[in-house]
C-alpha cells in the first residue's frame, strides 16, 4: 500500500490470505481431532456447513450461559459441552480460523447484534 491507496495487488493478496484462513477454519470445523474432541464430535455434526451458527447476531444474551457473550464464547461453550474438548484462547489460531469460517458462511447477511 502506498500513500493510503490500495492497489489491485494489495486486494488480491488480502483476498488470498483471507481465503486460506477460511479454508483452515473449515478444516477445523469439520475435524473432531483438530478441535480436540474426546468423543469424536466435530462442529459440523450439529452445524452442517456452518448452519445455525449466526455469527452476525453476536454479541447477544445466551441462555445456556446466562449472560451476554461473544461468538468465541459460544464457540467455546460448544467445544466444551458438545465436542468435549478444551476451550480455545481468543487468540488461538484455531479459534480465529473458526470465527473466520463461520463469518464467511454468512457473508452478506445483515449484522443484527443481540438477535435471538
């Protein structure tokens, strides 16, 4: 980037990097071992192709947790409760990739924080 202007090369590079991140998130989402599941359960067993994750609605009050949570909080709740794995730190590359994948599946959907 030069002088605050984005070049076609910049945009192409960013798109490629984002795509790699989303692909890695998909790999983790669909792989119980990468998620650290103790019972061979992956995210896609409850959410095929990222369905019903609704990342565009976070932060919101989540009944299961009794408080307002971020997408990563709910993701960790699922990892701990359904997948039977260890929670991931917010900056864990797997958590970041999972968020990227879930958001990519809802691209174009209007943000609606707090929606149930």
